[in-house]
C-alpha cells in the first residue's frame, strides 16, 4: 500500500502509473482482438467432411469441363457471349471433338460423342469462359454456391499463363486450408485449328527425309530443278485457296523466330505464275493476302505451290506453318502479340481449378 500511495502522491509516479495503465489497456485490447480473430478463423475452418465434399465437387467439375465439349453443341459460337449476354441454358465444356481437315479447307467437328479427343481442350472455349466467367462457371455450373478460379499454365515459357475467376486465398480472405485444388496436365489447341498446312516433314523424318511430292520445277525445263543436293533440301507442297475464303480469312506464313538465324529461302507461285525468284525466309510473319487477292482476281480458286530451300545443317530450326485467321480475330491477335508460331501448335499445359465455399 505504501508503494501505491507513493505513486499517487508523487507527480513523477503518477505520470508513470498512467503510462503503465495505458499500456495494459492497449495490451489487453490487442490480446482480445487476436483472440477474436483466432475464434473467427477456427469457426471458418472446414471440417474433414466439408473439405472432402468440396474436393469431390472440384474433381467432378474439372472432369466435366475437361471431358465434355459442353451443351448445347457449339455453345462457344453463341453471339451473346461476345456481348456479355449469357444464356442460363449454356453448360460450358472445354473438350474438343476430333476434326476432319481437308487441305485448304476448314474443319467440321464430328457429330459422334465417342470422337472426343482425350486430354485436349479448346483455347477458343477457354477464352469464352474467361470473358464470361461469373455467368458460365459460378452461375451456370456451380449454381452460385462456391467461389472459384481457373488457370492455365503452359509448359512452353513463350506463352503466358491465363487466369480467371476469384483470387482465392489472396483477396477473398479464404483460408488456404479451406480451398480445394485440382491440377491436371492436358493439351490446349490454342490457334492450331487455323493451320491450313504444317510444313514439318523435315521435323518428322529428320535425316531420313526424302521429298515425295511432285514438284513442277522438276519437270519444267525453264525452271531450276528442285532436287536435293549435299548442302540443302527442298520441301515443296501444293495447296488450294478459294477466292471466297479471302473475304473471311487472312492468310499468313508464320515461322518460329529461329528462321532469322538459318539460311532458308522460299518461293510461292501458282501454276500460271511460276518463277525462280527465291526470297530469304527471315521474317516470322509474312502476309500472303495481297498475293492471293491479285492472283485470284479473275478465278474462283487456284492451286498454289510453295517451295522451301533449307540448309541441311539448320533443318532443325525450320518451323513454319500456313495459317488462315478469321478477319474479325486478326487485330486482336496482333494486339495481344499472339501472331506467333507457338500459338499455332497444341501445347502441354497445367490446368488448375480452385474452389471454396462462399
């Protein structure tokens, strides 16, 4: 009691006791706040049964998205999706049906459900989901009962990741232990469906490559023969282009960036416009529409020949495709820096789905 009395009577002691009392009050407040937060976190922690149920739902959702093309057929073509108008009847799926591809023609998907490609997903469908995620996934599939996110991580570092949905565990105050995660490795087609011709004979056959397609240069005495020699190989292909297709598509020759470092040449000609003028192939993107528009001005369609002269020692660096891109997509691909060779090949990707209770 004497000590307490001295604190009360002593001005200096009174000041110190006030500071001590204030510190105790603050400390009690902090401890109480932490306790309350701890209680709230404990209340939010899911039971084993709840977490197991959530994981089963996440697995079932992933299985459906990856193994079904969606309903109705060609749901991704619904015009409302481009305007944010999403029908409740659309149940999206990412799977791809096997395609029938004719040279110079564009594919139709098989009508047989058994023709679904295994472990392959559509980039076009994925982007439709990304642009309408809340309606297509959270509302139409998950019925508004869950928070969720999807992501695609290409193994090819030249292609960036694609993310959509909620930032689970980051901005949504969801405990990491309460999130169900499903990770699957699949193939994504990206823009490979726009490939008209893939010039990969050298890649497929390597040192065993021998040109087996007839080349008009071999039989025309006025043209240089395209027989292989000790230093280089000739790769010659024929394809048809329809004048009507130029109204809807832009044709490009797309090459891997490695062509800039190889000794490659190319010739493009029609049967009535043959030539021997080799041009150095050192650009990743070459616009072919001006050539086709001029040549098809008085014809409905023509057969074209394209010839590549590839240095033997550099044949592994020759990777080129002929593509036809819908005109309404071309500007977007250019703006997003996706008019690149890698985007026109199917790629291995990690598919990630995360889900949590609301």
